[in-house]
């Protein structure tokens, strides 16, 4: 029997690998449209983001898309524009995982698809179909 006390939360590097695996599992056509998208994994959103998103605690936000979505125009069209970025927040994701019956990989995939969905301006139904295609 495995000793649950010996289990450890994934590190930032392990969560980045999990996010990379989730991204690679997305449908090819969907990923092709994400060219130039940068994915960051950090422990928590910064204070400015928490204030901007009106979060009560640092655990309220699992991920965030920052940039110019495809529906609003092409990224990089404005000189000095940062690339489109998705932030995945490790500690809030782990907290969510601890309270639900989903695998950590499924949660990371869900958050990633949801945030990429903002990039595309997709509906919830569209995002659910992409998640289903990713397995």
C-alpha cells in the first residue's frame, strides 16, 4: 500500500511538463492556431492580477490569458506588443485538485483549454468539444 504521507505536490517544473503534455494532446488544428502563444506556470498570480481580477484570495484564479485574442486582432501587430501568454497558477490548481475527483492532468488540460479559448473567443461548448478531443 502506498503511504499517502509520502506523496508530494508537483514542483513548478513538473507542472510545466504536465502543461506541455496537455498542450501536445490538443487537436493539431487547434494547436496550429496558437502559434507564438507562451505558457507560464507560477505558484500564484501577482498582487496586481489579483486586484485586477477582483479576487478575494490568491486561490481564486487557476489560470489567465493575457494578450490580444484572435477575435480582437493579430498579436504583434502593434509595435512593442508582448506575445499572447497564458498563466497557469500551480498552487490554486493543486488546491482545486485536492477537493475534486478529477486527475491533475485533466484539470490542467481544462484550465489550459479554457484560457486558450479566450485567445480564440470560443464559447464554452466549443471548449468542451476541444477538451473531449484531447481525451
